[in-house]
C-alpha cells in the first residue's frame, strides 16, 4: 500500500461503481431467484398458517430460530472488525472493514426477519415493542425474549448509524467524482460533507464513541441471544458457558463469511492492492483463534454436563453424538473443529483458494451448530413419550435459501453503488504527499 | 471590503507550514479542508482541545439508561402480579440488560445528533468557499474568511510562500519561495 497516492486510492475504489459486470449480474440474478423461492414459501405459510413449517411438538423452535441465530452471529465479525479492531488500532482492518460492516447490516437485517417469520401471525410483530395500548399490557422485561428484541433493535440501529457515518466522507469523495444525477444523489447522501477541519474533528470524536459503544454492544447482543436458550431449564441449554461460547462462535462464523465475501470481491474489482494476502491471513488467524475457543467451549460443555451429575443434562449430551442427530453433531465438529485446523499452516492461510473453501465449510458448520443446539435439545427433552425426530421440511428449507438470497442481494447491490473499501481510511494508511519527500528524491 | 483568500496545497507539510505562518501573522478565521482526518491539522488548529461531542454521548447514555430502568420498573408496577417465592417486582439483574441496551441506543443517537450539530450537516449551502472536488481527493485547501482588503495581499503571499500550488487572489509579483529551503517546514511522520 506504500506506493499508492491519495488520487490513486480514490480512483481505484470508485472505479468499479456502476460498471456492469457479467459475473456480478449472474450472482445478483441467482440471489434474487433464491429470494423468490423464500418469498413463495413465506406466501404459502401466510396463507396456510405456521402448520406448513414442519414444527413437530415439542420441537417448536426449528430452522427459523437456527437461521436467526446464524445470521445474528454472522453480523458480529463486522462489528468486531469495524469497532473493536478500531479501538485496538489494528492496521489491517482498514481494507476490510467497510465490506464487513455492510455484511453486518445485511446479516442483522436478515436475522430480524426470522422472529417475524417464526411468530406466524407476523402482522402482530409490533406487539413485541413496549407502547401504551388499549389492552393495558406491557412486555415482560424479565423475559430473555424481550431482552432480545431490545438487543437486536439496538444493534441494528447503532450498527446502521456507525456504518452510515463511516460512509459520509467516502460518499462525498464519490460525489466529487461522478457527474449528473449521481452527483446530486451522493451530494444528498453525504449530507453536504466538505471535509473541513471542524467537521473532521467532531467526526473523529463521534466515530471513536461509536466504536466504544459498539464494542460492549456486540458482546451483549450474542450473550442475550444465548440467554434465549440458557435462561430456560431445557437440558443442553441451561448453562452459564453459553454467552462466551456464543460470542466466540459468532465471531468465528462472521470472519468466515467475511472471507467468503471478500475473496471473490477482490478478484472481481481488481483490488489486489487494497485487499492483500496480509489482510486475509489476519482474518484466517482470527478464525483460528475463535475456532479454538469454540472447540474448547464444546469440550467444557461436556465437562459441565458430566460434572453436574444431572441425568437429563448428561443424557442430552450423550444423545447428541450417538442419537438420531449424530450426523448433524459430527458435521458440526468436523466443520468447526477439525477442518479449520488446516489454518495452522501458513501455506493454507495465504492461499485464497483454500481460505475460500475453509470459509464455506465453517459457514456450513456454524449453521449446523445452532441446529444441533436447538433440534437435539427440544426433540429429546424430559419426557421420553414426547421424543420426536424433527427434520426441516421444504417450506423451511425454501425460506432458509430465501434468506441467503435476501442477504446476498443487498450485499451485491451495495458493492455496486457504494465504495466498499473505506477511501478516507485507506488514505490514512498511505504516506501523505510531502514536499520534503520530493526534494529528497 | 473583506473577502476570502484561498490556497490549494498538494503537500501536507506545506499546508501545516501555511497554517503556522498565518497564525503567527495573526490570521484567525480559517477553514482547512482535507480528504482525510490528519491529527497534525487538528493539533495545529485546535491545540488538542477535545470535541464537545463527548458530552452528548454521556448525557444520551445517562438519559437512555434511566429511561430503560423507569420503563421496565414502572410497567412491572403498573400490573403487579403476585410472584411466589418472594421475588421482587422491580428486579435489578434482568433489568440491567434493558438499561444497558437503552444506554447504548440513546448514547449512540445522541452522539449522532451531536456530530451533526457540530459538523453543521446536513446542509446544502455550508462553507461554499471550500467547495472544490480536489479536497475530497488528493489536495488540501485553506480558506481565510473575510480578510480585510489591506491584509489580503499579505495572506496570499504567506500561502504562496508556504507552497500552495494555487492561491486566489493571486499575490502580486508571485512571491512564492521554495518552502523546503525554509527550516520552518513542518515535520510529518
């Protein structure tokens, strides 16, 4: 990055905007097709009721809640990279943070759909929020489900603001590079930003505070999501290790998704100077670290279950690797604990092809982790007479596919209309133009 | 009659020299535009004085946290259910989650409002004197506002002497000297 100039940075990052490309177009069409499948399945569910969703009592949380937790988790890496690594002054975040943050917003937006889908009568979703009403009822603030509503809404709002203020100077740079209608649109979106000393001063202060607010927020959000499970007395869920275990898993899956998104984007937009192997290696190391924490958490869960001497708890933990869902359990263990071990080798960490493959494996593994937690515990609770074997049906799978379509559609649209690498921050990493340098050379 | 004097800089060290010399010459009302935040510029102009946005964040956070606690407790008291086992209606541990989330939400929104207020955005007409597409790309701008006619020539000469590649209005006789020969050129890391 040292050979770049400010002008080159602006030009390179704005260049791919609006330029149609075949590969991007195909990806977008595929995403919209997947979304249509999901939309059709939802239409059927709205017409016929939640019964079509394949729930089988007592498994009343299935693919929808699995996918909800999966997408919330994906979002976490974006905030980790944009906020936590900002506070730690990690230089490598600069190249990757904008795309990761966009991933966060779209992942949380996707996650937010699932409680609504899961609630069945989605037109009553607003009942979740506290407001004075003629029924004189308020939500129960002691319930983790209400905490979750607060946590997810706050997370989406604050991440969206943080993301938008990060974009303001870059939208101003885009405004100054494009012509016609685009100039007016970016001019309005950047709110009239001019990059004056006064503006930068307050902007940087606010940015720092947002990073400081987002840091505990991101940890709290997945902790609250984990309490949706851990606050109940269901065997396999009722454990104090859940919050740190969920947070580590969230960052693990999110980093994998960042790799999945950035590796194709790098070659599509020819951003080899901005997204270097060095960036990808750092992400791979983060995957390795969080994957190790996750493996340790899996082991600790077993220790706690055994040490608790609770037959129901231990029964669930024996059921997971040996019962009906053994395939899901071993898929989870191999995808999350075994395959990522390849990242210990520098050759793998610096090979984009291998990183991409491992990132896909981790994505699959992390979805199955949540499925494994939810389905096995509910299908095998206290009463053996009520044990069932739940598997998702076509409607649920259609909506799962639709959620990927929804997420990728927004992401693909975003990368074509907004600078996906932070222009101003990349410039901060470039040596400033100095007269003294010119004289020396 | 007073008017603006504008200098365009291609180099950061020249800009810092310009700010320094203008301040020493007694020019106060200046706007510097840059494509990126540079601590040297902030330090040269504000001398380390922190932005007041922090007070907005603090007040927003305190307000949000208080509202979160008031909302959860008053609604619990509004419909007092008899809970067996002596559990309190207003329970602190579960409400901490609501208090925390509201603290962050209100703190964040207040920070945004504070930033918008002090940056004076959104606007259509603000600081038109620094409207120059180069300032979001690879140049720095320095505008002295409302300079008296008698001092305009002096300001333009200082800017030009510091190494500005373009000065409006142009100084008479083009008094630009090589800034690097001057020992005052600012050090930039």
